[in-house]
C-alpha cells in the first residue's frame, strides 16, 4: 500500500517574499505504507522543502535509507553524496558518493530493531524545482538519537544530490530501501516564495 496525495491549487493568497507555505502533510496510519507521493505540485514557488520524521518496519537491519524520486522517473538519472557520523559502540564517520542511481538518499531512518518509538528527523531542500533550464539539486540533513539505548547508534548526516533532468518537478515519491514507513511517520511539503 502506498499513499498518494494530489495537490490542488487552493487559490491561497501569495505569501511574503522568502516565506514558507504549507502545501501538504501526510501522516502514516496504522499498518504503515510502502511509499508517500506528493503529486500535482504547483510551479508557483522558487524552492520546495520537505520536513519529516520516519521509522521503518524492517525488524533485522539497522538504519535504512529514505529514497526519493521525481516525476515517476525510475531511470539511472540521479546522483548523491553523503557525509555522516554515528556514535554508539565506538565512533565512526563516512563520506562518499554514487552516480547513475535510480534514486537520491536525503537521510536515513531507524528500523523497528532499534529501540521502541525511535524516529529520525530530517529536512530536505529541493532547489529551483520548477526551473526548466537546469538539472535539479537537493540537500538533506537528518539524524536520530537512541535515547541512551545500549544497542544501535546515534546518527547524523548531511547529504546532497541531483536529478539530471530539466523538467519541472511535479511529483515527489519517498520510500524506504526495504519494508514500510511505520505508523506516525510524517512528511510535510512546503513551498518557498522569493529568491
């Protein structure tokens, strides 16, 4: 099961320059969902931002990626870079990147094996999403804390990515690399007015 939310132009009054307007919010209900899609996104903003909290139903893995695609494009047209650190049983950091992927990873989320009721929190900026003269870029900041649990790890990341298309973004799909978003996971889409 997936959640797809169509977004209609409500005729709301224009916001002040550089302000945020709420476009849509999705909260996952009982039973979870495999994906969340924001569709029919209007081209009336300069940038978009997604704010989310998430948890994955996988019962055996540690942290798993949240994957993102635009306009139903599942081709190898995405690249992303990652910089992260985790702390738990020791301390570690990692950095790298990957090209020609079929998705972007903006941040990770904990799984059902990592402490009860632990959610990640993240912010994703999607820049110049309606500009048809350039490829689209994103930046993602996310992390979660294990609340003192003795297993698992605390995690923080700063990621970036691009979609090699000049098409205006009209839909955004978010899904887990495995399993489902769990109940109470939530993503809110905002439009940013101004430069």
